């Protein structure tokens, strides 16, 4: 509705919050922390293939208007915009919500994933490429911010298997 009413900024925020809420809702499907970790390892490969030669590549190269209709724009220095697709924001919200749900480092997760998104934008601008897969960087940020906690949760001792974050 905001797009039809030519309210670009409101439409951008509506798309952002829709993707965030979808990520939070998506977390309800995960019964174990190990599932989130598995996703953090799988989605980078899927995103790389999609951006390199898959559906994302086709859409951004041949139907950019369709992409910008669903992508969330973030202004960058120089007057341009960096676009993140709904899956980028969905997984960002998923990883932050997972950090909160399983008592990981929420602040460090936010910092690392946000920093990695910024790094992606800087790299795309510096190398003058149309776009880079953001999910590998996002996943890395989530995993590195919580590496020791994830390792302990994935390999609990026999005594702590009842109270491990991976089993909750």
C-alpha cells in the first residue's frame, strides 16, 4: 500500500519489518540450536550459487525493478543505495533471535552480523560489482560471535546434556 501511495520511505520500513517478523516467526520451526548452526553453514553456499548464476542473479540482472520492489534499500555515501533482499534480513533476524533464545551473545551477534553486512557493502562498492552474496558474511558473523558457546552446545558433556542450549 505504501508503494502504491508513493511513500517510498514508509514502504522501505514496511519491507524491513515484514522480513524481520518473518525471521522471528521462522525461528519457531527450529527445535534445537544445532539446526540454526546447520543453516548457518548451508545458506552461504546456496546464496553464493544464487547470486553467481542462480535466481538472484537472473532477477538482479534482468528484472531489477522486481528486485527493488521487494528489497530493502540502505543509503550509502555518495547518494546510492545498497539493497538487501528479504532473505538477508530474514536470516539476520533469525540469528539474532536464536542468540536470544539459546542465551548466546546477543550484543556481539548484533555487532558482528551488522559489521559483516557493512563489510559486504564496502566490498561491493570498492570492487564495483552489482552485488555480493550477503549471507556468507552474515553467517560468519553469527558463528564467530558465538563460536565457543556453539562448540560447547554442540558437544555437551554427558553430565550437562539435560541443560545444554542445544537440547532446549
